[in-house]
């Protein structure tokens, strides 16, 4: 039976599946954070905060704020020196 492992490249270690998944997940995260940043900037440029609060569903807006706060705190934790 053949091995499922990728052949080793001379001079370079072959990344483990977990490392490949991590890099892929990080790239997706970077893209989604950028997407959220662009959407928020567009909202801020086009509409006043009063309009946003007025037309947003209060429960959904509160949930969005909680989620962003949660993400922000996690990013701050990552930023701390190891």
C-alpha cells in the first residue's frame, strides 16, 4: 500500500496537514476581516450613526457589537507578547 504522505522536498521540510489548515484558515480570516472593515467603512461614509441606530434592528445590532467586541478582545490577546 502506498503512503499518503507527500514526498519530502530536498532541503525543505514538508508542512504537516495541521499547518496547512492553519495557514488556510488564517488566509480566510484575513480576507473576512478585510471584508468586514470595508463594509463598516462604507456604512460610516454613507450614513450617520444616528441613521444606523435608527434603522438597525436593536437585537441584531447589539449581537453584532458583542461579536465584534469578542473578536477584538481575542485580537488584543494575540497582540500581547508571548
